């Protein structure tokens, strides 16, 4: 199993247009990690959501790709949670709300 390390890095660009449904919740950082299985990656997202007292909705749940949007204080944001297969491991991304 790969090291369970959630490095923090600065997100260089958050693109997209504000829509009437946009929450205004922003992020300047994200956590990520590398996992052997999709289930380990999803478990990491769940633990991270608990740590930051947020939840997330699911947009896609496929064999090699999982993604959703952060929900903070009952409001869905445009912030991303994802697990994506990269060759022989799964990469996690979790944008942390400000």
C-alpha cells in the first residue's frame, strides 16, 4: 500500500463562470493522495469530509472515476472531490472550502 499522505498544495486556477446556482464558497487549497484501490480513495474522501465538517454530492461514480461537489452548511458548491485512476494507482482530490 502506498503511503497515506495527504499533501497540501495551492490550487493555481479555479475556472468557471458564476451562475445563479453558484454558492460563492471558494477554495484556495486542496488535499490529495495516492491509493491502491478506488474504495481506499473514496474512504479518504469520506475521512477528509468529516475532518473539514462538510459533505459532498456524487456527480459520477464509475469504475475508474468518481467525482462530486462539496456541500458546506447545506449549500452545494462548485468545489471538487474526485478519485481518478492514474496507471496503477488512484489519485484523490478534495478542494477545501475557505
